[in-house]
C-alpha cells in the first residue's frame, strides 16, 4: 500500500512521494516515488508494488512497472553482450 505525502510536477507530469507498506506490514519503505493512477491528494492510499531494491512504486498491473522491468532486463542483456564481445576480442588478440 502506498500513502502519498508530497507531489512534485514537471513538464512530463506529476509524481507522488510517500511511504510504501507491504500487505503483511513486514516491509515499510519511506521516500518512495509513485508512478500511477488513483492519487489526487496528500494522504490518499493506493495498492502498489515496489521493485526490490528500488525506491519506485507502481500501481498494480501498471504499464510503467512492466516498462521498468523490461528496461532493466534490456540493460542486463546489453552488459552481458558487451562482456562477451570484450572477452572474444581478448582471446583472439584483437
């Protein structure tokens, strides 16, 4: 569950800062940024998910969550590919 505490806006739109609490209360994370729908005012609460190790919260079934995951996977694939190419060049002496 995400609880909004502050809103900040730019040309790209508005995001909310706040606190995330897992359904069972075991995880509480402050200073989380929410990118999704359902919040209009400070104090509003919405069901959300936080990607482990991140300070970004997303509405459940959010396109932004999927985009974030795919972007992260893409970055890892690029790093692995770069390392494979680097090692091949080292082995071939080029």
